C-alpha cells in the first residue's frame, strides 16, 4: 500500500530503518478543495468575499485560506495581516491565468481556476467542479514536528513545488479606522500568517524540513502544486487543522 510504504519511507529517512523499497500499490485519499482568497482591509469590495471565505472555512471537503495583500495600503489603512509574499503568490497566479492585473478580491480554486471572491455562485460552481475532477495526489506524511515526506506521483509539466502554509483558524474581526472601509468591521478566518516554499518536487519521494513555527497556535498545511502558480496536487493538514 502506498500509505504504508510512505510511513516506512519516513522511518527510513529519519534513521529508524536503514533502507527499503518504496512501492505504489494504492492511491492516496482525495485532498480537500483549496480555495485561496486574496483580499485587503483597504479594499471596499472585499468584505463580502471575506464573509464567503469564513463560511467556506467551515465546510467539509474545502480548505479556505485568506491571504491579505499589501498593495491597497496606500489608500490610508495598512492591512494588519498583509505581507509582500502573499501578493507575490497572487501575481504568480495572475501570470498563470494570463490576467493583465491582479484583481481584488480574488479566489483561486485548486490552483486551477479563479473568479471574483464577491461572486458566491461562481465560486460555488468552481468548487463543485474541482471536487469532481480526477485526482492522483502523492502520499504525504508529517515526520515528527520538523519534517514532511512527499511520495511519488506524476509531476506536472514544468515541475512542482512544495509549500508550507501556516494560518490562524480563529475568526478575527478587524475594525478599520481609515481608508475606504473606515468605520467597518471586517471578518477574517483562516488568515495566512506564514508562507514558505520548502523546495521543488519532481515526482520522486522526498523529505522536506519544516521551519520552526513563530506561533504555536497556528495550524499548518503543506501544499504540493505546479510550479509558479500551478494547480494544487496534494494537501496535507496538521492534525489540529483537520475537522
């Protein structure tokens, strides 16, 4: 079984087992549909998208992640969660989707398709389609607290990447005091606080080292996806993050 083989592989790489062959007799379970919202507290049309992301975060079979971008800060309110890395991730998607600019709010579904985060019906259709799409994810497993193993599988054209996302699963309400949303309180859930590229993935088994967490209350998820904004191939959530 692939799952059992992955566990043994983890032991081998961690020094418990000296050597063994890694087979692939069974498929890993189908991963949840990853929905990534790119939003900003200074964006007047983002409140509705934030609410939608909060609702999706409670749905079985969906992993909703909220990334705050910093390019709206010039309007007078500095987003309390924004980091340049999040905007860079969005730009990678924009390039992959051949968009002329980065729209806000934007939701990217499974790394495959995108739509306005304010259009709930369109997002719902994209999630349903992604859930029905064929999947052949690599086996993935945490090895202790400092490493993650990714198994073998079909690598996408152009190669793959492994990303660590750490997010706060708690609901957070931010009162905006300046800018276009002055006087409003915006809902946030599953706010991404750390985004780390662990390394490339070529379709062969590999062990990746996880950096120490800056906040013990954050949940972790490891994503395997096509390089530079490609489709999401595998998802591994930390036990505390699974519903």
